[in-house]
C-alpha cells in the first residue's frame, strides 16, 4: 500500500461540503491504509481526526495556518517538508490548490469547473483565484481527482486537460449520518424550527450558483394560492448572495420563509426526510452532495439537469430549470402528487446506496497508486 499524506487544513469549521467530503473519505481510507495514512489538520481538528483514525498519524499544522493567507503560504513551504518527514510516497491536496514542488507525487481534488462555466455567480477576486489555482493544479499535479464525469469532461473541454491524468471518484454518503428519519427525529426538527405544518427544504451554501433567490420566488408562485401553503426552510451557511435578501422581502405576509442558518448535523435526517420536497435548483454542481444526502434521507428531490446532477440523481429525482416560473410549475406538480413523491423517495433511498465512501476511497487509492507508478516510469 502507498504511504499517503492528506492535507486536511482546508476543512472549514462549519463542516460544509468540503468537510463532509474529507471526513467521509478519510474514515474509509483509514480502514484500508491503516498506519500508511498520515493526516495534517488544523489544531482544532487534530483530536477529532485522531479519534476517527486511531491507526493513522495525525499532525497539527502551525497555528498560523488557521488563517487562509498563511495556510496557502505554508502549503507551498511547510507541507512539502512535512511530506518528507513522514516519508510520504504521495501527497494529496483535497481543495483545488497544491504545492508547486514536493519530493513525492502530488494529487489534487478539483471539485468543479463552475468558476469557468458559471463565472457570473462568483465575485471577481474569488473567480480569479480559483481559476488560477485550477489551471496551476492541472499543470503541476501528478494526477487530478474529480467527483464526476461531468467535471472531468468540462476540464477537458475548457482547459484542454489531459484526460489520462484525471481520475473520477464519486462522493459517498454516510448511512449512519444520513438515513430515513424516525418520527421522533422529524418532530425534534419541527419543534426547533417552530414548524406546525408542512415545508419545502433547501440545504446548502448561500452562493449565487445555488439559485436560492429563484427558489424563493418559484415557491411563492407555487404555493401562494394554496389553502395550507407549506413553508420554505432555507438552511445552511451564510454566503455572498445579496439577492436572497431581496427575494425574501417579496414573500407575501401569509407565507412563511424560515432561514435558520446552520442546522446541527444530527438534525439533518429529520430536516431533509421530513420535508414534502427537498429543492435544489442549482445552476450546476461538480457533484451535488446535498442532493445525494437528501435522497439518502428519503426526501423526494427536485433539482436541475445541470452538469453532474443527473449522474447523482438519475431517474430517482424530479428535474426543473433555473427560472422561477418553471420551478413553480414543477414544485407545484410534486406538491399535488403524493404518490409520485413517495415513488421518488423510495427510488432515491435505493439509488443513494450506490454511492459509498468505501468506493470513493478505493478510487482515490487507485489514483494515488497511479501517481506513484507514473513517477517511477
């Protein structure tokens, strides 16, 4: 087995998508690599990863690495030195950026190409930084790991990337964390959110690419004339989409829009599985982890057929477009059709079982082994 150092210092404190990716991946990799795995993490995460990976070597990064500019500088200088110290045969960087020089092969995860395909949904500084980081990683990394065929194809189309150096490793879902909820789990979330009736759920970052403003407007159009209109609960971290606030001011007084921010991890099955519909009308995703997690919780899902989302949802989800009028039409059709919602919920539960972190770990390890083999040639 390869001796691998994984850089987990990019994991945010909120354990969003990147955190769930690394947590799920490392938990599965740890069982396969055992003491051949080293992980460097923020000091605040060291104990957490040590408990998760008792046989791995978990190292705390310098305290300054908690700040992004310092972390990026340490990535170029301290991380390659650490790879030497732990005798790593391959170094994995899981979030777009990677060291330009190291004594061992470097692999990097590029999560999506939307900084190129959907540039209008990012502010100029973020767009410029990640475009540059992706181009650099595509040139410098021994291998690039992507979470979907759609992302691979976009990198090839847009950046003329070498397809022989790109490996697809789908994300997985943890069935212990995301499962069909009990009535008690649903009731607990309803009580926390102050819900007395039905609701439509959104879970994700408040970024323009997620299309939350049009979801709000589409929900208003769909439910405003219903006798018992379901609420819309928009949960997840804060972002940089000011249009969400504008859309919120347009909601009629008799409708209820709830924006609780982050929900506790333990509440997510009850939140997603207790919804009439989990709506995710994104402009495009590199994978679409919230869609998979909603399916695993038994929620009927409404999403778009953009980029990777059909690879995740297949025939087990309903599709719409990004504009509010079509979202309204397709959402109302689901709200009016309980048998279809139940069919989608069952299909989603079954399809979600196809995406495991064990399979993702095996695909990553295969990519790491290829990186080592390529260097030895």
